[in-house]
C-alpha cells in the first residue's frame, strides 16, 4: 500500500479505513484496539464538552459524544504511520505526494475533486471531495514557483471534519 492508495481511499470513502466522521469510538476500538492519546497539550485540562483528541499512528481523531467528529492525517513530516487493520499495528510509508499525483489518481478512480475556494495563503492549494457527513479537504503547500496551477504543491494534510455535530 502507498500513500496515494491511502489518500485515494480517503477520497472515495470519506475516511481512512473505518476511521470516518460519524463512526462510533466503541466500534473503532473493537476493530483496531484502544486509540492512543492524541492531545496536543497533554497537561492541559479539557473543558467540559470539549472534544477529545485521540490517534491511531499518525491518523488523528477528534471525538465528541464518543463519535468520531474529525479524521486527519498530517503528511508534512515525510512519513506516516496508518492503521493496518490489525489491532495495535500500523503501517509506515513515505508521505510525499504532489497535487498533480493526487489529481491523476483521483481521475483514474473517477473521483471528483474541486478546487477549494479559499486560496489563502497564496502558496496553498486545496482539493475538496464532497462526502456526508464531512467533506475531505486535501491541503497542499507550494514548495517553489509553479506555473501549473498547484501541480507541484506537496500535500501537507488531509482532513474530514463533521461541522454539523451538535453535542447531546
């Protein structure tokens, strides 16, 4: 499996394997084992009703009401660990992929991706694949001058976030 396979699957299904907005944490934990703490500032106390941040390898989850609200993968470090589907195991892979490579993979699979409407900052390109309950946003950063509409931009992150969630 390659990073392009993982990202194409994310675009097709709206998630990375079973890690999708709307999935129950209990179901995910039953299949993949317990998640790791994913808090960015572990010593900070969370406020009541504030989402928890968990992770499986480098796939970060935002969990509220024991439902996955967001699934994110940051690829800027050069490699990522993604769940292999076996509890407690992750697969390491190089994470460098350009906008042109991902557009080509999406085209091959018949996936429709739209350009994001927020080109800020100027060196950023975003491709959006529509899904319910959460669209998948692939954000690329330009690494140098490029005349091909972001074709040389390198993927920085991919995220699907359910913006319609209301806590019970």
